C-alpha cells in the first residue's frame, strides 16, 4: 500500500499539459536534454552560515523610517516547466494569473518584455532533479535574468533546494523564493487556503501555521496573485523565510519517515495523533543539528505549528518514502547526522525494503555521537574564531 502511495504521487508529478497553451519555439537545446535521466544529482555536504546581508538589509529598512516595504505588483509572467510534463505548480500559477502569462520549456526564448516591462517574474517550476542541470546550462538570455527567477520549496515535490541554489550562487537574500504548500487546487479550478489557525497568542492575535510565504524581489507579486485567488501569503525577509522553509522540510521529512515504517498505511495526521512522542523526539534532535550545520535556529513554537498543520491538513496524505526525492527531502546532513532519524532510515531500508536505490550514510555505532563542524559557542561554521 505504501508503494502504491508513492506511485500515485509520482504520476501527477509527470502529468501532461492540459490547462494551458505552450508559446514559443525551441532554439537552444534539444528538449530531450532536459529529461530526468540527464539531471545531475546534488551533493549535500558542507555546512553554511546564516546570511548577514539579509540582517543588514533589515536594519537599513528600519533606519529608513519607512512604514512598510515596497512590494512588486503581479503582472504578465513567464512560467518555466519541465518538457516531461507540466506539474501542479505550473498549472496553478497559470490558472491564478490573468491570462497573459507565457508558459515555456527551458529551451525556449524569454521575451524581451512582457506587459511593456523589461523586468517580470520568471517562475521556475522544474523539479529538483532537473533544476541543477537547468542552472548549469543556462542560455545567455537567462543568465542576465537571475534576479527575476522565482524558486519553490516545500512539500514532497520541491522539498529543500537550498544546496542546489548555493552551488550555483543563487541562494541570496535578493532572490525570490516561495513556499507554496498552503493551498489545494480543487477539481472545479478554485483554490482552497490550507492555513491553519492555532488560536490566539498571549496578546490576543491569531496564531497561524502552514501559510504560503515568499521572500525576495517578486514576493509582492506572488502574494498578490495568491490572495486574488483566496489564498493568504506572507512576505518575509530572507532570514525569516529561510526558517519557515527549514521548518516545513523538517516536518515533511520526519512525519513521512515515522509514518512510512508502520505496518498499516498511515497518514500525516495519524503521526501527529498516535506517534507524537517519536516525531517530537526526532524533531528536537534535528533542531539541534540545524544549529550546527546551518548556523540557524527555528522560530519559537515550531513544534506546535508542525503538529497543528499535520492534524489539520494531513488526514488525506499518506506517509511515503520516495527514492527519487531522497536528496531534497531526507538526505541533508542536518537529518542524517541525527541518530534517531538515521536509525529509522536504515530500518526502512533493511527491514521494509524501502529506499533500495538510495545509498545511506553508515550506521552510527552504539555510543557514537556525531557532531557538526560548528564549535560550541562559535557562530562560525568553519571553526575559525
């Protein structure tokens, strides 16, 4: 049954284009070069630091005296999708637009202008296993448009692409990134906001979780497009958005792993309801690894938000482990250096026959405690004082 769940998931990932018309002609490379068999795999290795420039930009904003940041408006945009077939994100973006977007494969020319403007959002909806190849083989016309790229994270389709972007110099505070897992598209073509209310906080304000979030140059355009279709979205500075992204990745990785090793089909909501202790212990263990490997901490209340989202939105989502998605869901060192998480991965592989095409890190010996390369009390990831 678990295997069936993963097949169902992958089937919609590669669904053919049905909702929109393709515009443009091939001119740079044969489309077959973008097939998943050509996609390069991402190596997840060195630790990284929090972005100090994002902090400086936030301080500059406060010093400016402005009441709020100026956000870009939505307008005609380019949507880049895989030649293997459009995914849910590409179709949703097009449907949320106003009918003036262009839908292109990576080998097709970008227009010089859209809506009379030379700058416009370029939504990169490629799956992670094709994203690295795309970024490493960009035509010149794309290279000069880096600042207009929009990347997606979250869920079992996109997961955590931070390492892919860093390897290509694109994981910076000005880059537009979005978590778009806070909505569902209905069969009728409308959108259902999945933002979860957790009740009032100490000041009486409503606490929410699972909300869509965007940062960077085109965050305002994303927010406007979503909210025009009844989906709420926050616009954040990169540092805050990055914490939300990692929180979502931890939830996806832990809840699916804990649920997938059960003898009966288990939903994300079931994990929150019946396996809370296992999931919670693993989450806290990983949060400590996050401090070392990524020099960052999650925002206070992360456990409440994860379990709230799981209980509220996870009843229809069966827990799965997917070999093809391992690198960007479960394979980061933040996870695999956590003893309990690694033990569960090996159990799934050896006892249940899952992840058979994945090479897991060596098992930790009894009593062995691995640590990150961050020295205690030192915010430098390379250990230099």
